[in-house]
C-alpha cells in the first residue's frame, strides 16, 4: 500500500499542475487580448479617453471586488464556486469576435477583469492548501512559471493570427480554443480535489497556538507590500520611455516584454525553492531586485533598458510567488480567502497609486522619478526589518 503522505503529496502536486494549466490557458486568452485591446477599441471607434477609462476601470474593479469575494468565499467555504465562476467569465474575451461597437467590447473587457477579481482570492486559497503539502514557495513558484508561459504565448499567438488573417476577429475566435482547454483543466482539478482544505488541515494543529502572533504580522506585511508596490514601475511606462526616447526600436519592445516574462517564470521557481528553505527572510529579494529597475530603465541606453526589463521580470516573479506563499504561512485556514482579498486590494491599489505618481513625475523630471522609486524600495526594506522582528517567536516567561 502507498503511504498516505505520499498519496497526499501526489494529489497536491497534481492540483498545483492542473491549476497552473488553468492559469496558462487563461493568460493566453486575456494577455493575448490585452496586447491588442487598445488598438481594437480604437478600430471600433472609441476615443483615447474611452480606451484609457476601459483599461483603468477594468483594473480598478478587478482589484476592488477582491475584498468582497475573498470574504464571501471564507464565509461560504465555496472556494471552487468562486474560482469556477471567475474563470468562466474569461469567456467574455472570445466573444469580442461578435462586438460591433466599442461600447460592447468595453463591457466584455470589464467583465473579464471582474471575473479575475471574483476568482483570485479563492484560487490563491486553493493553491495555498495544495502547496502546504509540497512547499509553499515551490507550489506558488510552479504556478507562476506556468502562468507566465501563457503570458508569453498569448500575445505571440494573437500576433501570428493577425499577421495571417489581417483582422482582429480571427485572433479573438482563435482564443476560444484555449478557453475550452481551460474549462477542461478546471473541471479535472475540481474532480480530483473537491475539498482542497483537507490537504492542509491534518498538519495545522501545531500552528493553531500561534494564530494571535501570526495575525499581528499582517500589519508589517501589508506595509511592506504597499511600499514596495508604490515604487514599482508598470511596464507600459517603461515601454513608453523606451519608445519616446528612441532607446529601443518599437518592434523590439514586445520582445523585451517577452524576455521579462521569461525571467519572471524562471526566477519564480528558484525563489520559491529558496523561500521553502529560508522562510520570510527571502522577501528581501523583492525590494532589492526593484531598486535598480527605474535607474536602468529610465537613465541609460539600450543595454541598460534590457537589464532593467530583466530585473523587472525577476521582481515580478518574486512578488507573485513569495508574497502569496508567505501570506499563506501567516494566516489561518478559516480566514485565508479574506486575507488574500485584502492583500490583492493593497497590492493593486498601491501599484495603481504608485503608477500615477511615477507617471506624474515622469512628466516633471526623470531624476525625481528615480529618486521616488528608490525611496519607496528603501522604505520597504525598513518594513521588511519590522516584519522580520515581528516574526521572531515571543520569549516564553
């Protein structure tokens, strides 16, 4: 007979791979569509303001709804329901093939972003239960690596379709295939592990006495997340600078993004393994990797820009892997979905607010932009020291 722990680990690893496949197909769909969303809306007659509003409101609603969806998933314990509903809403993207007005296309784009907000806390909670069996960092690292493979393939597939057919509709129709594969992988994941919490509950008794201490860690953890994301540039701003300053040829900018995504995927695996061995201390990698990004991207030439793009990808890999893995270790099973909802809202809100500041500073002075970004990462290092001290076990009397 196969030992129970081995069976559990095998089941958990299978769930991680299946959810990784779901994210891979999902990224092919929505990253493929996002690569042409602006031009497509313009093609349908939207103004520049309408394009910006659609993108901005979509991202806002996608992050804001996570507070409610994470809390609701915890209250109902219906994590699969929220995950499945959210992933089904990706189906709005292939439906863009039928859009004949920019308003209809905008609604479909926003529906997909809403779906991401509904599913994200539940999906992360499911992954946290599975990764408990194989290592938090390794589990989230595998998922992030598969996710980024889809992020690279999506725009390339759509670009190839556009080159062959010459029309956007062909690309959106082609995205129906990965959507079918996504649903199949999601169904298999649910059928294999209908109750993911059982993968974690058996080994949690020894941690229950530490719940009060762990809950206190959320304040420095949230502060660390806010500061590091407030000083982290979005790639479109970097790409805008590459283009307007004639640092990188426009045809090569998508290649730079693909290189960044590849660096993200590879580093996610490495940093995830490191987190499982070293714990919370590995979080220092996030601000350390981010500090040189703005300097390289906004103050140098071609090779500086390339190095900045690679470091940007490394930092993204660390954020998506160990920030989520650490949160699972710092929270109890009963409030995991709520914690992920709060975390995602802080993460997205800080990144959005920081992006506005960086965009404003870009128009004023590049030195101010670089100084602000570095200052935020140095402040994040201070929050990291606070977090590490808070994570130390309390001395027993």
